[in-house]
């Protein structure tokens, strides 16, 4: 497998819940993190007092973050509306030569910044809000 270009990693939003995805334009950076909380089942009879974990227990979640510049009115307006309404929508994160992660996410952070001699930038953070699917390339 060869190295992949970061520009090919895409974040897409299903704004109307219709199954048609809109690419979030202007994204310069994107990241995806999976986390799983463990469930400790250690007790007084645990061998050698080593911690024991419940297989398959705990809560799984995914976080998506990204930053960029405003480039597309439609996706910019959709993201702002979702944040202010607290609405959960389906999102896709396309990882080149790896696959597509899809599922419900909520916009949990939206930040704006700008330098006097530069462009206005934004950062957003999404948290999973239900079961995610993965389809390999």
C-alpha cells in the first residue's frame, strides 16, 4: 500500500436525511478517532490481583474533527444550522484505499477565527450519536 494524499480524505453530510451526501468544502484537515470504554470486572478472586475486563462491554464512540476555510455556501450553512439546532444527521468520512465510515453524528463544536491579513477559518467537531457502519474499499 502506498502513501495516501490527505486531500482525498473527505467529510460528507446528508443534510436532508435523504441518503444524498454533500461534501463539506474547504476542509484542510480532517481526523477520525475511535474510542471504547472498558468495563472493569476485577474482584477479590481475580488471579494475581490483575485487572479483568468484560469482553465486548463498554461504550464505543467515534469523534471527527476538521478545519478549513469557507468555500461552499450550502455546506457552510448546513453545518451552522445543525450546530445551532443540535440536530443529528448522517455523515460519511471517506478514507482513501481504506473505506467509508458512516453514521449519525452531532456537531458538538464550531469555532471561527480570522487574522487581519488572512482568511476566516473554521473548526468543527462531531461526536457519534448511534451505530456506525464501515465499508472497506
